[in-house]
C-alpha cells in the first residue's frame, strides 16, 4: 500500500456531501441500544439489524463508509453475501473498530484510557485481508471538577498515535477519535479548553510517532456545553466555537474531520454540522461519522416489527444520510 493509496482512501471518506455511518457498537453497547427498544441481544438479531442498515438502497449516495465491529465484518446477509461485498458494491468503504474499549486509568479515579495495542499489528493484518480500508480507535476524555488530568490526555494521545502508525503500516487509514464527553455541567468555554488541549496533545503525539497526516482522519467531538449545564447555547455558538477550536489545533494538511454525535438529538447533530459548513470555507472538509444520530429512528421502527418495517426503517437511514450529506455542504434546511 503506497502513501498515495492511503491519501486517496482518506479523501474518499470525506468526499463532498458524504459522511460515515458508525455501526461499530460493541456487543455490550448494542445491548444497551437493543434494551431501549426491547430487542433481545442475540447474534442473529445483531446480524439482521446490521443487514437492514447496510442494504439500505443507494446507501452510497451520501455515505462514504461504515464502521463495523469485529463480529459484523465477518457476517453476511441472510442470503449469504458478505457484508463487505454488499458495501463495496454500494460504494461504501468498510471500516473497523479496533480498540478494545476505554478502561479505568490506574491512579486517576474517574478517568479512562483506551486499550488494545497488544497484538494490534496482527489484528490489523487480518482486517486488511477481510477488506477493511479504514479503522477507528476511540479515546474518552471526561470533564469533571478535577478532570481531565494531563496524564489522561497524554496517555490517550500516545495510544491513539501508536494505533495510527500501526494502521498506516497495514495500509489502513486511521480514524483518530478523542471524544470529549458531553456528560456533566461544564459550560461551552470549558468544553473549548479541554477539546483544544486534547487536540494539541493528539497532534503532537501523531507527529512524534511519524504518522502521515495526509492519510489520517480526525473524528472529533463538537465544542458544546455539558448535557446538564444550565447555560445551553445556540446552534451558531456551538458551530463557531467548534470551528475556532479546530483551527487553533488541527493542521491544515489533514484531509478531513468528521464528527461524532455523542448524545445530541438527530436534528441538533445535523444543524450543528450545517452551521459549521455555512461558516466555511475551512481548511478541511467537515462531515459526519454519526452512530446514534444516524440510526435511532431506524432502530425504533425496525424493533417494532423487523419484517414489516424493514423498508420503512431503511428509508429513515437514507433520509438521515441525505440530511447529513446536505449539512456537510452547508445546504441543509430544517
Ligand atoms: P455517536 O454518534 O452515537 O456518538 O457514535 C459515534 C461513534 O462512533 C462513537 O465512537
């Protein structure tokens, strides 16, 4: 795999008007989503649900890639067609979550560090054979009275950078995701400060580990007040603070930035992305890599009647993809 190939995959991930659907929930996380709509968390239900999402007609119109979980990348449709073939035929790049989850950081109560570097070279080689073109590693930064610590930010940045270097060695584009959580009472300014410090640390670590930025995608959290902050702000304020923060901390050579939805409503996630793009042009395309904000409507419909609502659920996936695709161009209208 050449440098040019990594660059062209990264650019395809953020092609104009396109973004990513994150369907890489671990078995424990999809259980929470299934529990909320009364679906038993069996392997067959997980497979059937992902089949519904991935076989959405014309998914590739507004979706450039989908992030899968280890179990999902090995699965196939009921008719036996591998999901990765369905995706390639639809023009949707297969991505794979490769971290093994955020675990308590010893010595730092309430903080997390993401694990999964041991054996990662071998796992990436296998995922490349299975068809993965990009990967994801999510670090979690928690805002509290005394957090995040510099140690937590640095430990996570170091792991993200080592992961990214291993991905590029395997010919896989790393998506680096340092998620600053929306949980808490912190205001917009605190979210800005923590996000900027996290991004500065991350890009320093990527530089130290010789990661090629031109073959890397940032998955960022928006600069937004905590869910329980009494001082909520307008869409334009979130958009302005997020763009300002990214401009302060993210090198212009990065091919693109995609956002997680992180607990925002579907409409909020779309409106924020749209407002940011209306403030452009920016040094990088700004697009989406939403999980919940792409899937929640579809999950609710599908759970009510998996057979009868199959096509209706797919229509909501297509609609959310279209709306977020328009928001990636700054052309969405409420
Ligand atoms: P949400 O959009 O639901 O936050 O999920 C995106 C994701 O992949 C988090 O790692």
